[in-house]
């Protein structure tokens, strides 16, 4: 196993922020929400999408760290 890439660590952190955006309403989590970037009518009903995308992004980054 090689040294962790800075990009991988940032992706894991971003995944955690997206998961936190489902439960927390802070300026950081509101600014990082993916649903508000891509969906025109983003609101409380689309907030759980961030948790799914956070799991995918953070999980893939963690998995690629283990495979590197």
C-alpha cells in the first residue's frame, strides 16, 4: 500500500461533508450540497440525495486508497 494521495483524502472529506449535509444545516454543508448545484428545484425533499452521493464519493476514494 502506497502513501495516501492528497486528492483521495480530500474526496473522503468531501464525502463526509455531503453525508453531514443530510443532517446538519450549516454554512459549510449548505455550500457543498450537490443537489443544489445540479437540480433546479432543490430543497428539503432532495437533501437525502447528498447522503447517497457522499457514500459513493467517499467510499470510492477510500476503496481506491486501499487498492493503490
